[in-house]
C-alpha cells in the first residue's frame, strides 16, 4: 500500500510557508502558458519569464495563466510574489498530497482538485493535483506536469464557442471544474466496462489474472472515492460563497456541476459494491470448484476402500494345504474371477448409492 501514497516526510518540521515540493519528481522545465480574452479579442502565448505575467493583472479581460510543473519552487514563489499569494497557499500548491478543498483569502479564492485521466497508449490512470486561484480578472492553474483534460475549454475560448468569452473569470473556474468532473465519467465508464468483462469471465472460468484486475479496480475505485467525496464540499462551498469574485448568474452553473459530482459519487459507490461483490463471487466460485474436486476425490477414495480391503485379504500368503480355512479360493479355478466379481459388485453398488443420494 505504501507505493500508492506520496511521501510527505521531507516537508516535516519545516517552517510554515517553506516551499518543499512533495510528489513525483519531474525533470522537465516548467511551462507557463497564457490565454487572455474578452468578448472582442483573444490572445494566446507561452511566456519564458515570470515577470511577463504582471501585465495580465487587470480587470479589462480574463487572463488564464496555466503553470505546468510545480517542482520548481523558485518559479512558484516568484508567481506568488507577483500575484500576492500567501506563502501557506504556495506551500499547499507544491505539496501534491492535498485533499480537494476551497479556501477564501483576501482578494482571491484557492481551490484544490484531483484531475484523473487515462494516459494513452498505455491506458494507465493518472492522478494529478490541480490548484486553481481565482482572482479579479485572472485564474491561475497549477498542474504537476504537462497534459490535462482542459483542451475542450481552450478550444471554446479560441473559437468563441458558448458563453465563456462573454463571462468573467468565475465562469472560467466553473469550466475547468466541469472539465475535471466530466472526465470522471469517462474514467468510470471505462472502469465499469472493465469490471463487467471481468464479471463475465469469473462466472465462466475464473483465473488468477481476473483476481489481479479485481484488486486493481478496487484500488482505482478507492482513489476515485477519495478524490470525489471532498470535491462535493468544495463545490457546495462555492455555491454558498457570498463573494464579489463569484457572480450570482454563475451560481446555477456551479449547481449543475454539483449535481454531476453527486452522480459521480453514486457511480463510484455502485462500482465499489460491484468490486467487492466480484471478489466474493470469485472466491465462492474457486471454493465451489475446490469442493467439486474434493468431492470427486472423496468418492473415488470411498469406492476404493472396500476394494482395497478385498485385495488385501486375497493378498495374504496363507497356505491352503495347511488348513482348509487358509485361502481355499487359491486352488479354485475361478478364484481370480470371483475376487474381481466381488470388487466390481461392491464398486457398482456404491456408485448406484451415491447417484441415488445425488452426491455425484
């Protein structure tokens, strides 16, 4: 179990606000991309110097600044200084073991989400922490590495599809949360299909590979549950939040994503029960197969007990010439056939009795 838990021990004992990256180590350089837009215009760029982000601190448009990579604490600290982010928030951003949460600070809101996606072509499930900061006219998003589920949001901004270019930064935050939650459905659908296939296999002919898939599915369901349950509280807090950064007309969209979150939770709980049920079914089928094997072996052993008894008697070397009671069948022409007849009769009667009792 330890290999599924990110190590946070190196951050222990540090002064509060000290930036120590906790999570998977990445060697790639930090990538900072910006999408600045309003209803009339749109600008997209990639910047090299953190100081270039200063010009996007304005209210005339919405600026989405996305940072891919939180392992470089110097860059994160510079961005925090540029936008006036509290050191404790920056400490949470570089510590990727946070649970989903929402914190209200002076002039901005801080949110933590767990983004889950399938990495192609390997098909591995990637769990990644995403930190969002909603300010006046800007949104900062911090990801552990490049690659996310936000491409549909970027596409809507580029093509001016829907209402996103007409809305403020709070609607952008809603769109990002909605993209994360919608992708949960994709993961759950694939996981459900995989579990249905395994369920069919184990009812037909269970193998050890099926058991491995069941255990992997249970781990994924547990991880999903740990990511989704706190998210319900986060979105619920955004709905109730009475803050100038969140417009009232955006509340209905947050309520919609809240409903989606409840659906995800219900699906996760159903898959959790299914995974547990499949494990019980697997163990029951294996146990039944073992019982069948033991029953056959017991019947065979039971039949051969009296046959062994007869063979043991006629295997004794008593001289019939010494006494007429000493193995008289040895001098009988049909003695060998007589012994076989006894054994076949006893065996046949026992088989008939077992079938009558429906033991076989």
